[in-house]
């Protein structure tokens, strides 16, 4: 139902807006003062882009951002946030039903009017689909930006290399996705008896798929698989999108699912 919004051509049309949001976020930061990188850099870009793709009015972006934070906090065990997520669920349903009567060129309209199995989605399905789009389109990108920022600060020589040669940036972004691995793991259930690398797995066993481990496989990425290297030559595709000790005050999301950063105080220098 929503594939056309995520084709390479569709994403390229978003590039100018993405750059605009990124520049506005950086320009608003006062050099020399401690600021929260997550709040001022990581959050605005994905939440505003996905809100605009969903068709959320500009006047409701602030509320939408709060609900987006609630989704993350709810996953972190915040019971009050869980209750507020109910408001987002109701909002998504109401907006989708409105689009069903008055379709527009946005994601919610595609969901509201789509008939994947020959019939329109029920109200609950509309709410879940809208929340899924928000979570998938926002949280992973937020955590990648936070983790990528942390890497560039932890490895200043790598940051300097990108400043000297911006042509390295596309490959560096892929390296960030590989290294950060915004999703920690998924769990699957074996549908039959099998064996993987000598480990016997019985039908019904739970199997945890660790994306971080896969993205650091020395057989694939070499002996320096655990190193962040913007010069890394493109090889086997990372699994960031599926198929050390910290000394700064980084607060990480407490989750077995999401590899995210809650807060990360930094100082930008002019």
C-alpha cells in the first residue's frame, strides 16, 4: 500500500527537505554551549520527515514529536508513556478515517484507502499501521544519527577524513549503519528441526538474531570488523536494515530490541 512512497525516486524527492531540516537543526545550535545532540540533531529530522509524509499538519508537529518520544519511552518500560501512546493510536485512526473520506497524496491516505486483501483495513489496523510507520520511520533513523554522531566524536581522525574528502560520506553512512546497528535483535521461532554451524535447533526453539554480531562478522568484514572505518571498501552488504567503555554521560535506551541513545550531551565548536 505504501511502497511507492519509499522508492528510490520518491526518497530523492525528499532530499532537499531533509537537507533543509538538517541545516536548520545545526544552525540553531549555539557554539560553545553544552547541548543535547539527540534532542537538537537526531530527533527533528526523522520525526519531521515522517510526519510530513504521513500528512500531519504543521500545527500538530510538536504534539506528534511528543507522541514519538512516548513510543520510545513506552518500549523502555515507562507506564505513563504507554498510556499516552493510546492517544496516538486514537489520533492515527481519526486521521486515517478522515483521509478515507477525503484522500490526499500522503501515507495515511494510502493506508486508509488501500485494500491489501480485497477489503479496507479495520479501525484497529489503521491505528497500528500508522504507529508502525512512525516507529519504523523515526526511531531507527534517530538512533542511527545519534550513534553516527557519537562515532564521529569518538574517532576525530575519521571525522577529519570526511571533512577533507566529502566524497567518502555515502560509504561512511553505510559504515555507520553497519557499526551502530540501530536494531539490536529480533527473535524468531524455528518451524522445524535444523542445524546452524554445528548448533542443533529443535522445532519450536526460540532463536535470537543479533544484528550487531552479524555486522561484525570477521569472516565477512575482516579482522578489523569491530573498527569504525570510513575508508572501508564496499563488500558484503550490512544487515542494518534486516536480512568499549563510555566515559561521557550518554544515557542509552534500556531495551533488548532497540539500540538507541536517550541523551548525549555535546559541545559544538565554531
